[in-house]
């Protein structure tokens, strides 16, 4: 079980969500992994549905993890997550996945992502920074418009504080 403990808008369509394990145990995962959230569907054909989300935060030994979720019009999973009250508990399954970058074997990396595809890359960048890695990581992050850039201030501060990291934003519909 996990509990929703924070929600804030990153853009009009994307919310940053923080969850904590309800039992208080550390949420153990590798940067880049994902999990399934089990979403209740009152009155739906199925009692629950599963939706996969990449973890956006770096492993830190706490019960907490973060996600970035795009609200999909009429999407039952994203609508639930964008409107659930703080304190709501749901089930999570995972972590899962092999899209990871173990720091003991890390080589220079060029990350390319768009939209919420940034989340596993954000996790890996924070993990590398926290570990004091000096291996270069460059991120090219593409979105439509400037207002769609997720975590912009954070990424600029992260790369300024950790010179082996750089970030480049690219827009398909620039002003």
C-alpha cells in the first residue's frame, strides 16, 4: 500500500505526485525503474485497473517516491491520480524494469526524452548527482512549448551544481 502525500502542478496537464509506503518501510528501487499503480474504478467493468509509471525520484532509502503523471482526457487512471485526496491509499506493484544505469559501471551518457518520458532520466540524474558521479550525463529534453518543460528550474540548478551534467531544451512549437 502507498499513500498520496503530495501533488503539485508541473504544467496544466502534468502533476508531480509523491507517495509513501503505508507501512513506513523504505521503497527500494534502482533509478530508472517503474511500477504499476492499482487504481480503483468504482462502477467500472473491472474493480481496478493497473497503470505503469516510471519513478521520477532517485533512490534515497526512504518510504517516499515521486511520479509525474499526464492527465489524459477521460483517462480513468490519470483522472483518479489528479483528483485523489491527499492521504488516499492504493496498491503499488513493483518496482520493475531494466532501464537502469548502475553507477559502478556508468559510462558517459546522452539522455533523450520528451514529456513525462523525462521521469526515469530525472531519477538517474539525481542518483548520479547524489553519489557524486563525475561521469558526464547530457540530457536533451523536447516538448512542444516552453510552458511544457517539466522540472526546468530544478534541472538547470542540478546541472549547474554538477558540471559533468548538462541539459538542453528543445521546442517543436517555440514562440
